[in-house]
C-alpha cells in the first residue's frame, strides 16, 4: 500500500493548480471583454501624442535631430515601441498587486489561503496568465500601430526583440512580488499604482533615451530591468545601439536581474505574508 | 488517543493601530483568545457558541492556519499546528466568510472545479466532485449561471459546497446559516447532521443558542476569548439544575429590577428591552420559593406583569448564569 502525506503535492499537482489559477483569470477576464480592446487601443493612442507632437514641432530636420540623440531616425517606431513595451511592463509590474487587491476585496484571498496550494504556485499561475494577457495586446498594438503610422512591423530583428522581452519578464515578475508585498501589507493599491505608473514609465525611457536624463537618474534607470528591456527591443528593431555595445552583453545584464529580482521579490513577499499571518491575517481588506 | 482536534492554552492577541488624529497613532493590543483549551473527538459534532466578538472566528482562523496564534499549541487531524500546515489544510474543509470567498463572475460549477484544483484533485475528480455537490445541495438549476446573479442564500449554499470539495474528515463551519431563511437553515443543518453521521467531525460555530442546542453533541460556550463551559447539552443544563430560572415580561422599572436583584437566592438578572421589558431571573432557590416572592416584589414596585413563567433551562440560561449577559449582547472589545 502506498501512502502519500496529505498536503505535500506532487509537481504535476502543483502545475495543475497553477494552470487552474491561470485559467480562472482568463475566464474571469473574458467576462469583461471591453478590457482587451482597451489594452490594444491605449498604447497606440499613447504613442500617437508624442508622434504627432514630433511631426508638428520637429519639422524637416526632426528625424536627423532624433537620430543624433538616439541612434535612429525612426522616431515613430521608437515611440511606438516605447509605448507598447510600457504597456507590457506596467501590466506585468502591477500584476501581483492587482491580483492580491482583487482577491482581498472579493474575500477570495482568504479562501485560496485555506487550501494546500502554496502562494508560490498561485503566483506562478498568475504570472502565466499575465504574460499571455499583456504580451498579446502589446504585440497586436505594435502591429496595428505600425500600420497606422505607415511602418513595416516586420522590420528589424523580431526574434531578438522577443528574447529581450522574455528575459525581461522574469525580473519584472520578481519586482511585481515586491510591489505585491506592499499591497498585502497596506491593503491599498490605487494611489500607489498611479504613482508607480509614472515612475516606471519615466525610468524605462518610454519616450526618450535614458542618455538625456540627469546622471543620478540615469544611474537609477540602469538598476531598473525594464530600461534594459526597452533599449534591447529598440536596438533589435531599430538599431539604436546597445548600452554595452553588443546584444549579448545587455542580455547578460538582464540575466543577472533574472536571478536577483525573483529571489529578492519572493523573500520579501514571504516575510510580509508571515508577518500578516502573525497578526491580522490575509482576510482583512 | 489524541482527539481529532486538540487545543492547548491557545492565545491570540491582535495588534491594531489606534488613530489619534491625522498623523498620530498608537498600538493597541486586542486579546481575542485568552487561553482556549479543547479536545474534539473523532466523529463529534462540536458546537462553539458565543456572542459577537467572543473569539469564535479567531479560533477557527488559528485552527485553519490562516492566523498564527500568539501562544499555546494545537493538533488538527494528527498534525501539529505550525509544523505541518499544508497537511492540516489538505485534511480540513472550511466555510469561513459566508458568501464572500467566491468568484462572483464565475459560475458555481467553475468555482467548485477551481477550488478542487487547489485541493489537488485531478481534473476528472474535480468535475465529478463538483457534479456530486451540485446534486447533493440542489444547486442544479443555477450551477451554470454567474454567482453574482444568485440570491444571498444560494451563495451561502455554494460556499458550503466549497467547504466539502476536498471531502475532508474535518469540517469547520463558521456561522453557516447566517443570512439563510428558516427552511434553508434547517435544510443545511440536516446536511451537516448527515455528513456527521457519515463519520465527519464537525466544528459548528454559532451565536444562536437553539442551533447549538438542537444540533451539537457537545458545546463549548465561549466569551471574551475564553471557554466558560463545555459539555453535552444535557450536562450544561444539569449544571443549572439547582438553579431556578423565571422569565417575566411586562412594564418593569429599573427600581423594580434592582429590587429583584436584592431578593435572597437570586444570582443573576438579565434584562432585554424590546417594547416592554423581559427579565430573566436566575435563583439558587426552587421555583416554588422564588415565584411568590418575585411577584410580590414586582407588584410592590408598581411593575405590570404581562407574563410570568418558570423556565426549563436553555443554553442561553447557562450563558446568562456565567456572564450576566444574554447572547444578543455585543461583547466586542472596543
Ligand atoms: N484583525 C483584527 N484586528 C483587531 N482586532 C480584531 C481583529 N479581528 C478580530 N478582532 C477582535 O477580536 C475579537 C474576537 O473577534 P472574532 O471575530 O473572533 O469574534 P466572533 O466570535 O467570531 O464574533 P462574531 O459572532 O461577530 O463573528 C473581537 O473583539 C474583535 O473585535
Ligand atoms: Mg465570527
């Protein structure tokens, strides 16, 4: 007779639970169909503003001016990429916080904490959902945006751009946990989210090269993984130039973040979780 | 042998911030459990009876690993609390926050299948178990509609079904009949009794005396985070056997009430006000000795007696005898 210790799940049970969490999120979002459309339209509109401003103010020498600062004269592609990557970065960055806040408010956070599925497994499912959920609209927005502004979406090294996105995703998920830990503790998301949205977009250089920032800010921006991701994608697609000169060096930096950020994120998240269990529990909202 | 649930001197103190203006706040300790000890036997239907704020939910949250107790120890289904929390969660079914804790945009079936996955049932077993529960609780007609379209009672039923998804040997229910109408509550209690007869150990929390009295094998009366009395319902009543309880309804002034309190043998007088006054008088003397003196004192103080009757003791009387308050009183620590 074989006995399994209850509550010690096998790998496949964990995977199955993570998939169920991802599936739940998809089912849930499918009941709010307007959101997907918004996610596709917003980055295009967001990029259109500086693009039109550039056309209005830059005049005949706009592209040359832009090339002098960024290494590429294609400011339309540059801004569109910034806007689409930002869409992806911001939804990944806030995914843990949004998930926790949603579950806190509906009371389901306590319900899932009652089950033997660990929060690590649940987070896995949520990250899976969020990746697909934010990557897909960002890609569609990029393609549609290119067509709207008269660019060829297939120009540049698309595969390498995707590698940068994939490598950037993991440190992002780690940072997302850090931010999630804050929400778990303070039980508030909106005000923080609004503030962080601006900080993130500014640091990662959504509409401008990091090189034009003051030195101190530049230093902070370089410690921020999405900066490397945005620049990597722009270099792969437009050839703006890698920070360290070669794609593999920039990618190596992302790899370092890839190990550090999730470890730090998970450590802080667990500590916060335990602190809350010691006091009021996750049921408060 | 160890019980299904053994609790030893469990304490829990919440720390809260007390606001004192815009920027100032001080830390305040709220003791919610002050040394609770219990032993619940396998197969028992065990009641936790106590007024609002007694600490029932806090105890349940500690036993289900949601909260870390401040002190004391506990064993649940043979696993020590904080040592094998996952095993405790896997072997316990819990209904905690009523209709909250469900995904309102999803259907009943989707909710049950999802929670089945979190309890590590394989995909076929999840669906089978969800079907069974939908059938058993008569949720068939609404099972494929979004939960947001349910009535409050239907949501409670689904929350109850969710607690059964992992078919655990221990079922913990925190006021499961809250917001249910009388027939639905009766129906739910019948299901609980069935499950108990099939061998499940049940912890049933309530602030309704009659519910504990009709349903539970043994009852712990909890107040201010302490177990005041524990035993079978007849045992608890027998502990009052030598006390007489008389209920008086009418127009009774405070002065008259004070006079009753001074009567020889009277150990407790609880008052409820709802239009007129109801006194519950507990006395060490027999009914025969108490009744004439009671009527005499009340009429001497111009009370109008509309109804007076000696009472068979109820669990509420046990509570009153121990605390001087009725179960309806709010005892939350302010
Ligand atoms: N998160 C918290 N922070 C501070 N105090 C709390 C917290 N949760 C509960 N309390 C306090 O602990 C005490 C016990 O509360 P608990 O919810 O366990 O009571 P209960 O018996 O379940 O009551 P009810 O019948 O109202 O559900 C109360 O005084 C309550 O105010
Ligand atoms: Mg409660």
